[in-house]
C-alpha cells in the first residue's frame, strides 16, 4: 500500500509539473451556458480584497527591437480604484477610478481625464478586469478561457469600437488564485506586458496610503 501511495503521489507531482499556462485562447465563455466551471475562480479572485503587488512592465514598440522596462507597485481597492506607482526609471503615479484617469509625476504635478461611460477607454476597462466582475466584463469584451491544471488564461477582445481603437486584445494569466501576467496588445508590434512578482491580498490601505497612492 505504501508503494502505491508513493507512486500516486509522484504521479500527482508529475502532472502538476507538466501543467503550463495555455499558449492559445480557449473557447468563448457565454454567460449561463458554459461559464459554470469558471465561476468559482472568478468568485475567489473577486473576493481577495485589497491587493498590493510589485511588478515589472515591458513596453514594446514597433520602432524598437528591445522593450522599455519599468518597475513599480500596484495597489487595487474596490472602493479606491487602481493605483500604479512607477518607481523606475522615474517616479510617476497613475490612478484609475470611477472618476477617470489621474497622472501625477514626482514633483506633484497632476493631469486628469474624466471617465466617459458612453465611450470607455482602456483605463476604464481595467477596473472590471481587476475586480473579476464577470457580468461587467462580458458587456465590454468577448471572453475566451483556457486552463491546464492550476494554470489558466483569459483572453479579452473589445466589443466597442471606442475601446478597440486603443486595445486589440487583453490577456490575463495566472496560477491557482494568483494573477501572474497581463498583456495589453494594441497591434502586432505594440504591446505592454506586466509581470506580477510579489502579491499581498486582503490589504487594508490606511488613510495616509489612500491619500498618497489614490485620488
């Protein structure tokens, strides 16, 4: 019996090691038809609470063979929105919330763009993506989902012409209950890749943090 149990354990580990993030989009998810198997993952991710992550961002442009590399911190709160604090190569803050988009440089100078519900931009689309709000996502995107063991991949294609002008495809990849990678593709030669490094969930941001990193 011990040998059988050990063999079963080794086979389990081998299967886990063989799993990998799918390299191609899966079938389209249709609400109420084939989304039942994905509901638990969306529910778990949506219930993570406040999130604080570190990340490396690579920006690829058609005129360059190597990407522009940035480093920073991501903070997300259902109440406060999304905050991206870039630390390298220069300090900059980008906030996305219900009011729209706000950018603030190291000297404290800010620039804001109001949200337009009738013509959502890519920044507005980020909020339902990070909240894993499936009904809201399906209004903005067609969604394809693929899974291999604990590894999963979600591919979003904009439904609206306004959103499609700035984003041709968005891919979110993860393992288990963790998001590992996001890719924003505008064209075949222009994309942004975000590699998530460390992540804390269930974070409560203090009043000082809310003032510093959000609007």
